[in-house]
C-alpha cells in the first residue's frame, strides 16, 4: 500500500524545488490548477505548463507533453485524472524526473508505487499549496 513521505521530507522537497512542470494546468482562472500555479509563481517557483493546444499559461510557454519540455524540471505536479498517471509515470521515467506530486483527490496507488519503486519521490493525494503555506511555510519563507 502506498504512503506519502513524512511532512519533514515533503517540506524538504518544497525547499529544494525551483522549477515545476504542471501537467494538466488549466488556462481558466477559475480552475484550482490555475490558482495554485499562480500562487506558486508568486512564491518564487518557475512554472512550466504542460497542456496541449494552449500556447501560454500565466505568461509561460505551454508544452504538449512532458517529453516536449526542454528545461530541467525539479518537480512534476499532476492535475490529471488518475487514469492518466501510468502514462505520466512512463514519461517521468523516460526523462529521469525524480519527483512527482499528484494533487489532492487524484489517487492511483499502482502508478504511485511503480514510480516510487523506480526511484521517484512521490507525494499523492495532497495539495501542494496547502502544504507549502501550512506546515512547510515557516521553513520556506526565506528559501526562494
């Protein structure tokens, strides 16, 4: 059964990360992915949108897939339904991405365990914004 790292490890991850590829980032301001990405940008993270058929989101060039992203990526953050996670894990493995955050409400234990067993640090079914601004905030206020 999959379990997340403890909160200390999650906070360490958020302290180390600078560039976040956001898979499924919506261009619509009313969507949670957009609001979270905008908040993360405001906190100093570089956001790389991964969304087909959209040229830019939040002023950043959007890419059709993780395979198309040219920049080094510190964290892949997923806002896609659980049925897409197997393919996303495949892309992470092919690109040697070593951190994967699966947003709150998205659960695919088999994909998360496969990623973790392949050496990827995985956080699943947690809100990155809530963790960043909740328990991790005191540790992050001076790092970005």
